[in-house]
C-alpha cells in the first residue's frame, strides 16, 4: 500500500492529509452547487508546522466552519469526526480504507481497484517519475483514480515536502511565431487549482502556460500588497510533478525587497535572495521566472537585471527571465544623467522594452493592475494600435511578450490580434470564485479553461489572428537577421495593415501567391 516505510506518526499524518483533501473537496462541491453569493472571510493562510494533535484540532475547526456555511453537510462532518477520533487507535490500513469509502460516498471520485487502474496484485509506483507517468495515464484516459493510485500520488506529494528531488523533463516556452499557437494562455493559480483542475485533462494543456503565483490580496492597495506574489515552492514542485513535460510551467517571483530604501546598499542581499529563489525554481524545471521591476529608477532597473541574471543558475537557452512592468506605475528615466518621469502607459511599455534589452532579460511583461480589485482589463487601458506597437517593438528586438491584468472572456481576442506570446488569465476574473466584499478567493473553476481556449483558437483562425501570428514570426526572424529586403518590406506593410485592423486584402494576396 505504500511507497516507503513510514513510522506510525508519518502514516497517521498522511492519513490526516487525505482527510483534509476530502474535506476540501466536499467544501468545493458545496460552494459550486450553492445558489447564493460566495463568501470568504479569511485569506489563504501561510503554512506552519503542527503536531498531529494540533492538525486534528484544525480539522475539527474546519468541520465547524463547514457546517456553519453549509448546514446540509452536518452528517458529513459527523462522519469525519468519527474518523478523526479513530485516528490515534485504528490501524493505518483500516483508516485509509474508511477515508476512501467516505470519498466515494461524498465525492464519487474513487474508482474500483480492478477497473482500468492498478491491479490489486500490481506494485504501486515507488518513484516520483513513476507517479508522474501514472498522472499522465489518468489524464490521457480521463478516468477516476483508484484508492491505491490516490495513495501513491499523495505519498509523492509528501515526498516532495520532505525534500525529494524531481528529475522530470520540462517543456520550454515556444519561439514567437513557431508554437502550437501564437498566443498562449497563461492559466494562473497558486497551485491547488492546477493540481485538481488544469492538469487533469490533456486538452487543457495545449497552447497553455501553467503559471503558478499567489493571486489573493483582498482589497489592499498595490503599495501595501503586490497584485501578484510568489507562490509556495512546494506547490510549484507538485505542479511540476503533475505537468512533467506536457506544458511549460512558469512562476512569479515578485518585486525586489529594498530594506533600507537605498538601492546600492540593498543590492547585494536583494540580488542574492532573488537569485537563490529563481535558481530553486529553475532546478524544479520551471521554464520562466517573472520578476517585477518596481521601486527603482531606469538605470537601477538595468543594473538590477544585469546583476540578477548573472547570479542565477539555469539553462539560459530554455529557462527564461521575464521582467514585469506595471503600466500604471511611472518610471524615472535617469539614464545618461537625465531626469525624465515617464507616465503614459504606452511610453512605460516602450521604455520597458529598452530596459529589458539593456538588462539582458528574455521577456517583457506589461501589467495593467492598479489599486482596484479585480483589475481593469489591460486591453481596455491600451488601444489596439498601442498594444500592437509594444508587441511588435519587443519581438523585433528578440524579446518575448506578455499582457496581464483583468482578462475576461471578451478580452482574449483583443490580445490574440496583437500577436502577444502570452496572456495572464486566472483568479477572480475568470477562474476562481471571489467574495466581492473581502476580495478573498474560493474554489478553482477548471471548466472555464475549455471556453478560454475555444475563444483563443477562434480568434487565432480569424484574419486578424492569422496576420498577428505571421507578424510575430516575421518580427522574430528579423531580430535574428534572417529576412531579406523583400520580406522586410512585406513585414512593414503587414504591421501597418494590422495596426489599422485592415488585413483582408494583404492576406488574400498572400494566399493567392501561395496557391499559385
């Protein structure tokens, strides 16, 4: 039944983890089927160590909250308390079977042991790599997990928490104009939603970046709390286990921490702290780490990027560094002794391209978040021509591109028509429940991924989508010096036509030449 030999305390902790997962699953189901507005009064808690008895008390407290919010689950809570009281005395095998029986009764998510899954006489997976292959089988076959498979996956999570190393293939980000599609949807979650949702269907990983970041900030202003924050690294490890090489996994790191407020005094510690964090992410097989460029002048941003990238251990060909610029945060351009405050969104975006190129990062991100939450969609803060100018300008300088903040379904085509490489999409706008009063997040809504990808694909097939993808390819080839004069002339005309959103004639001529 096990992947490793546990002592009694370890076995009971693992069983308690299975029980917690069951309670969370039943709570999620209750929220998703409740007709009233979603309410949540507490933020996601920072993980803290607990004794076994403290963990049992916390589960008791969660059951009380569950019944207070969903009175019809009183019988479920009573059954869980019975299992809790059995935890100190019953054998782990008996308790595990009881927990799985309850999971089948209340969630219906446990398959029969001999039905399509691991045979009762087969050895369970014993290594992280084997568990990752099991997860891939489950995803491809679209079937429920057997109780022995659930135990294997949960045990793998425990192994990661105890420092087990991942040695799994990872998928890098595509080259602009040469991927499965041009604009990848960066499906964003702190981690749990990816494990229970994004990674459970093969079609949800096509043309997708599995992005891990902490989104919840309540109704706090950006000066107090970042719009996006670094996730729990264990969640990143778990997501990598579940994704393996099926899609690129990316992570947000955050804005640099300057304790004294004096850039050069804090530079050493800030660089080494963030370099260590990025290195840990890359060692897990993350394909991109994103760092926010805030609370610095233009010259400081360049120096920070140069110092940071040279202190990170990574495969620079396949593991990218992304610089995030907030379009609503002015930047003091003090390069060459100047002192110009850049305030316009397009101007901040263009300056970001210059700074990223000078700093040696690989990707520029334009974020439109502000103090309001949820954010005003970034595609409503820029005109089509402005957004296209940013993407075009970055691509032709050899940089990948990304837009984020406030994306909802109608904004997806607007991003596709610019040829941007990635779109940050998730959180309360489209993939998480949110309490409108507190701003705290609830369960993940994975079923929306299908709609997100369908909208993206339809936009990509349209004339504007086709033109944007072609321009991205030509811009990237131009950055590599691979276009002749005739192709450069066509590229310039394509950009002008796409900026005016009048591409039908140009594409028609191109299709006719290809057909001839």
